[in-house]
C-alpha cells in the first residue's frame, strides 16, 4: 500500500524522519458506509468480511464483478458494493 508523507512535520522538526499513514477510501458496502485502505480489491474486501468468494456474487456500482477479476478490481472512493450470498437448495 502506498505511504503518504506529511512534509510539514519533517520541515518543522528539521529531520529526515517522516510520518507515514495509509490512505483511506470511503465506500458503501451493502448499504453501510465503510472505510478501507487505498488499493483494496474486491478479493481483499471479501477476506476482510470473512466471505468465501465461491459463495457470493459481487456488484460494484451496479456492475457484476466476475470472480475471475476479484483480485484485479480495485475499490475507489465512492464505490457502491453489493455482496449477495448464493444459496442452493430445492
């Protein structure tokens, strides 16, 4: 994940020490606001939520995200994610 530097703190202290922080992204997941680290993918979100990828369908901004691209689809500021569980039965 990219690190952000606060240049004012470095200049104020006159040292080469840098403060770093992880950038955050605000999304909506199943109707609930959620904050995730910048660079998080759909696959990362499923891991964070302890959801097995083979048992869910994921939609981002009203578009289905195929399981094959869960590791490639990065979530960005304002994304609206819907995750539904697949249930089998007769």
